[in-house]
C-alpha cells in the first residue's frame, strides 16, 4: 500500500511539473453566410492540435466559449487540415452567442488536455442594437519578423500597435509572409505557421478576415486558404471573393492579387451582385470593399492598376460605394471622391475637389480610395518605402505620405452614421509612439457643409505614366 501511494505521489509531482500546453495558430473569424446575425451571434476559431488518425467523435478536440465564469458553450471541433508534422489544424464554431459580448475561449491541444492559453474574442454588435459602434483595423504588407535583409524590422512594432488598439476586427490586406523572398523556412506552410504565431498579440482577441495579395498567389493560394475560414462566396484560382456584415457595414473582400491584371468575369459578376444587394438593403449604411492591388497609386514600386480601375470604378459609382481600402504600393494615399465619368470613352473619370478634405457627408459624390501600406515590410524592389513618382501630387490626390509604415484605424459611431478614419504611422523599428498621418470623418448627415465647400469637378483621362487633365467644371 505504501509503495502504491509513493507511486501516486510521484505521478502527481510529474504531472504538476510537466510544461503547460500552449496552443498555436489560434485565430477567430466569421463563416457560413457572413450576415449580421452570424457576426453578432457566432464565432469560429481555428487552432493547432495533436494529430489523430482515428476519426471517431471521441478523438475530436473541443473548444470552450465562456461568458463570465460559469456560462460556457462546449463545442466539438472538426479537422480542418491534416498538417504536415505532429499536429493538425482544428476548427470549431459556437452559435447562439450574445451580441457585443467578450467570450473567454479555451481549446484542447490533445484529448482531454486543454491549452494553458486563454483567448478573449468579442462578437459583433447586433444590427438592431441602439449601439452599433465598433472599431476595425486594416493592415497589409506585413512580412515575417527578423528577415536577414532587414526589410521587416518594423513588423513587430506594427503588430504591437494593432494589438494596442484592441479592435473588434482586423482586415488583413494581403502580402502576409513573403516566403517567396524569405529563405529562412523550408516550406510555405512553415512560413504560414510563423505568420500566425507572430500575429498572436492581436489574433488572440480580434477577428481576422483576409484578402489575398500577389505574394500569396506566388506562394500558392491553396496553402493560405487551408488556414483561414471565411464565409461562402466565389473561389477561383485567382483567390477568394466573400462578404460579411458587421452591424450596418457590409465588407466585401475582392480577390485582386495580380499586379497588372483585372478580375475574371466570374469574379466581376459576383462583385456586382454583392454591391447591388448591399445598395438595396435598407439596413446597410456603408459598403466597404477591400482588396490588395490599388487602382490609384503613384509609388515607384506598384503604380495604379488601370484594368482594375476600369472594371470597378463604374460599379462603385453606380452602387454608391463611399470608401475602398487597398494596400500593395508601400506608401499612404487617399484620393478625393472619384466618379466614373459619363464620358463613354475608356479611362475617363471625374474627381470632386473640396476645400475641406477632412470631412465628407451625404452631399459627397464618388468613392474615396484609401491605400495604406506597408504594415512592416519594405519594398523588395527598392529596399525602402515606395516613394512617389511625381513631386506634384496627381489631381486625384487628397493626401499622401511615403515615409512611414501605415495602418488604418476606423471607428464606426454609435448610430452607425459616421466613420472616423485615422492613418497611423510607424517610422521604423525604433519608433515607439505612432504618428497620426491622416485623419478624416465621413458622415451620412450634412454636418460638413460639403456641398458648400465643393470647389470644382475635374475630368481626367488616365494614363499609365500620369493623369491627364481634360476639363474643369
């Protein structure tokens, strides 16, 4: 009996001394239809767990979603991706959650073995709520930290900045790992592992929703699609198209990873269908497309994609899109409101100038394109930011800056009628305090007196080497 007790004691000591299991690759998203009910009443989580060759329910890992200390939802996970090493990728979706509520999330690393990590992720506000406020961040062109060439020395600072803002949602703007130009890892999947590990400061508490860039295309989009969970949409070789609604905002992820080419007809038709549906939905106040390659860009690295501009500007004008988010060209640019011209000839468009470029309202006509890049990774081409080609800004330019890493921090007001957009900048890896690069408001009322302040409308003809002024009215 004494020997048995001694063995039990040593077993207990060994258990207590064993290192706590720590989960990896964790991130949260919204899936299924992506409608407002999904984002306010469900969460999907993805994480790395021990690989099991048995597919019986008893061998499936689980996730626990808890509100407070006692009320928990235990959700059985399912295998998402078998993985290449000792672990597999698991996912679990909790439904019937409460809107605008933070859930403490725990996940199993192995059968009956819970990770020591605890994650805290919020559901979105309900579309019918009196408080529709939320905050989201847009960041792209990150790269993996500590590259040998020094091009990603600021990535850690940018990640810390995003984490400090504590947004409900992070829109990932493409070009995540650059594994095709980073030889430290033997496979794309190892690079993707490192990407999710370095995102942990904000992936542990914010929902991540991606759009893919040219470097994901070079690496193989199939590898990235295995890791993320997004709503149903259109998925072609060029990437994933999907949409989701948070409160009164409809986000549309457009797969535009090709530097000089546009969308195929399947993708283009899907985009128009989505824009039309959002425009006809009385509960949607803002439609925000986000995609990687920019239709308006004046940097040396990645100038404007004229094909995308020609394909999408008319649709954005027709369906009342007010703001579009892009990355790719490593600087910050914001356009004046831009409209597709009534002139039927190709590449003509109209820019609406105003004396006040800090405030827009319901009298504003046209789409504002906001390009924020890089999110830590300097250009491969020039080993620097993408400095502007022209000393004098193009006529479409409201504001621009090419000396910082940039992210967008966007706040939606309590009544859902206002967007407050800030561009925050980090100069380099030594920069502890972010700089407010740009700051503007867009309101659905008439508070800005925009119509009174409007100066002129400029008709321009687009050229690859610059915009040609045609007419001022």
